[in-house]
């Protein structure tokens, strides 16, 4: 489970908290479903707050998907200013 993303809309970063206790994959998609960025979070990097750099993203709408490799995933929408 993850909390709401903030700030939304984002400038240079987005943050969220998670209770996921195993390695997971963060994937950012643009509004037409193209993968823009992937981040592998391994067990050594687990923590409650996650920071994702969005500085290189163009202005627009994006989806962030969190997938724990066991079939659990959640997807949330955010805006980049």
C-alpha cells in the first residue's frame, strides 16, 4: 500500500510513503502508456518514504506504478509542472 503522492503537481520530485516490505519496481508512464523511467528498489533500500526525481520529465500527466513482483501493484496519476 502507498499513500498519496505529494506534491501533486510536482516540480522536481514526488514523494510517497509505503509499507511494502520487499523489493519492488517503480515505473513511470506518460499519458499514452510509454515507459519513461524505471527504478528498482531492492531490500537494502526499503524505507517508509520514497523520493522520485522528476526533474527530467517534461510538463504533463504521468502514471506511477509500484509493483512488488508477486502480483501486487498500485498505480497513481500525477502532474509535472
